[in-house]
C-alpha cells in the first residue's frame, strides 16, 4: 500500500482539469488500496481565500472524491526552517520570467554564481541521473538538472513555491 494525495489550491474554483486529475488520483488510490490524503496548497497568500477552500471541499464531496486523512496545509509548514537547511544549495536570482526561461524552457543558470543578495531563492539542482520505476512507462532515467533546471523555492515577493 502506498500514499496518494489530492492537493487543491484555494485560488479559484475547481475546473475540469482539477476534476480529471483528482478523479484519476482518487480512482488509482482506491483501486490500489492506498491511503488518500488531502493537503490544501495555500502557499500563495496573495490569491488563496477561505471561501474558495470551502467551495473546493464542497465540490470534492459532491463529486464523491473522499479522502482518508487531511494533512497540514502548506501555509502552516515550516518553510523558513526548510530554506535554512537548504541554504548552502541555494542562490538568489533577479531574472524576469522571460530571462529565466532558456530556449529549451529550462532555467539557463544566469544568476547561479552572480552572488545577488536579493531576488527569488533558487535551489541548485544537483546533476546526475535518477533512475526509477514508473508504473505506466516502466524503468525511467532522467537528470533533473537537465530536465528542470534550478528550481524556484521562494518567489521575489516572498511567497514559497510548491516544490518547497
């Protein structure tokens, strides 16, 4: 048995994409006997609203997408502690969104060694191949540094991001 999750963001009403993704996760978890968690992704404090969270809960219940347990919302987690732990592997980035997207869509490392004191906090994704077994596609191998690049952990405005 494993663990699966539904992680809605209370910044708007559920849309068809949410319903399809949550429905697929729910069906998969129930078919496998996994524990299904609900975690509210409310880290974007500029857009998250309690009334939207209530609406999402009502919609999930109406759709019959129940869960086994609820875990601490993202906003209540100890992000500063995590950022402090990761600090040796982070750097500040002052790039705009356009500058942060290389021709292949991956951050080109522009600020990696610039020594900026302000800006978004990025994590230096270590290079190296990660191997894993995908239930659908079988054995896989990727280098996250090549595929994703250095990931933003906290935006310029101080909002922590989903990866953290």
